[in-house]
C-alpha cells in the first residue's frame, strides 16, 4: 500500500499522481458541504450568483459535524454518504473542484466528470468521527450558518487519513 | 398499581442519549476488537484499528462515536399496573431527547417536514414504539439510528413458495446493495413474517438484541449463523475496501404471517449499532 502525504490545495498535477488504493494524509484547507449546502450552492449558480468560496483546486469534505464542546475545535467529524451529492457534483467539478471526501459509491456520471476534469474521490472511515475530529485544527463557518450542522465550514486539517477510491483514470476501488 | 411521574422517564432518556452515542454496548465493541485480530487485508486491518481507536477517544473525551448521532428510536414497554402521572408520555419522551441532544452536544439531524426540510433544532420528534405489557415496570430501549445505513434498508414481499432460500437471497441482496455506503462492518437486523409494517418493526427490534444471543428458535439461529458466514464471504470488508469483516452479526426476529405471504425486512445498521436499555 502506497502512503502519501499531500498538501492542499489539490492542483490537477497532484491529482494525476494519485491512483485508487493509495493511502493519503491530507494537510491544508478544505471545505465541508453536504446535502442542503450543495442544494443552495447549485441554486446560487443557477441564479448567476457566486459560490461562497473559490472552488478551483479545492476539496469538499461531505461532513455535518456534531457540535463542539467548549474547548474543542469541532465535534465528531466523519464522512457522510457521497452518493447523495452526485446530482450536484459534475457542475462543481466543471468549476474546478478537484477533491471530494466521503464514503460510499459514486455514479458513473460523476466518475466520468472526474476523468474529464481531473478530480479525485477519497473515502475516510465512516463512523470514526471522534478520531477524524483530531485531525481538524481549525473550523470556521463561512456560509449558510442557518443550516446548523449543514453549514459550510472552512477546515484546516493536519494529516487527515483517507484512501483514494476513485481516481481520474477511471479506477474505482469499490469495484474490485 | 405503581405511580410513575413521566419526568423520571424524561431524565432517564436524557442520560441514555449521551450514553448511547458516546459508548458502544459491549457486544458490539468486543466484536469490532475481535475482528481486528482476524481480518487479513491490510486496508481492512487499518480501518478496524481506526474504529477501535475511535471508540477509545469517544469514551475518553465525550465525543460522539459518529457525527451522525441518529434519529432517536425508542421502544418503551409500560407495565399495565403502572399509572403514569405528569406530562403526557410522548411529550416526556421528546423532552428527554431534546435535553439529551442539546446538553450532550449531539447532532440535530431531524427535519420537521420531509419535503419542506427545515431542521427542528433539537432532534425531536423521536420515533416511539409503545407496548403495554404485564407488570408494574417501565422498560425503555433507545436506539439512535444513523441514516447512511438506514437508507440502504429494504422490505421484500416474497411469495411463500420462495421459502428460506428466498429469505437468504433477499438478505444477501440488501447487504450487497448497501456495500460501502452503510459503513461496514455492518449489523443486520432481519424481520420475517407479519405484515408489511410489522416485518420492518421486527427488523429494527432485531438490531437491539445482544449480538452474542442467537435466536431461541433453532432453525432461525442456524439461519443467522449461515447468513453471517455468507455475508462475510462477500469481500465488502471494513469501509467497503475489501476483507472478511463485512458484518458483525445477523439478528432475526419472526412473527406469524398470512397464508399468502412471506414478508422480509432487512434493516441495515453500521458498526455504530447503538442501543441502551433501562428499567424504571
Ligand atoms: S452509517 Fe453509521 S457509522 Fe456511517 S455515518 Fe451513519 S451513523 Fe455513522
């Protein structure tokens, strides 16, 4: 198993180096967004408005954390099922999104778009939210605060562990 | 006749919410720890050791095991010699969930209307299943249910002629479709018999049974064992990344059914199979 330490943002040349099955530790900035935030972002784009962040070369973590206790950066913070975001994803990939972190299968349409746009899909361990929260060193809400856990957070992570499930060459680790 | 003020139920449920979400029951956690020593794939072993470490951090630092602290499912059995006083029972239960999820820093994951989708902000309402039973006690089981795995659950209305082979095929089909989405290793709750809604309820109830206690019915216990073996040969593995730890257990509950039917419900749960029971 190949273990790689990778700095974010995730430029397309870094994406091209990755292959399904690689074990990666991510360090840098990423954004959280799940169902409701994806819906709002897509609606904003349809209305000709900007996204809450410049998405080029960025990574979205499909996450809705539990609330932080006093003194904690964030509460439990593991991945949610990526497939629910599939209908919104190709639009974001066309705008330059290069990384996604979640768990579970993606549609062929998403994988085709990842190939075309050079993007990668990582899986973090589902149900390991306490452990993964330890890799998040800073968490700030940047949009849609009214959505509660579904708000968009800017996250700073250090050595966040995940595995490349789908790469930009059409490989999918779940389809063995 | 025994008087019980429902404020006692509120307090009990509040405590149970925190307990269930911070610490897995021994039957589930010991199965994860045991699987770690038996898994053969490199990625599978890595995932299982992360899950073990995750449980330790959760317990020590009071961080939920999983950020999806679920929709609160409550099975409450009220003895028929109990006289409940105070707030109405369902209000008292929801108040317990409200306090547990708010004071316990648990995630609020419930939307008030399934189509309008505005978060209720306090994880209520709970899904409540009440039974009146003999005696003068109240027994409460809380099982917070995450939706990554709930979404992969299914009901199959089989024909009687499909028999036990049909049941096996249905369970294996549901597990295959669930795959990596349901955060394997999974726990599989199966309900066989009853009606459309009864078998689903049996499947949910099955998830709350101790994984070390097979069904008391010999043919069902044998089916549980066989299905677990077959599921663990599917190579879904921890995190869906391959390996022989796809499920930690298969629990089956049954009920009489109609001459024309063989309903089977498969309630998929992840390794974060939370359940706590208290007696008042
Ligand atoms: S399926 Fe279970 S382990 Fe996975 S995110 Fe949901 S509650 Fe957590």
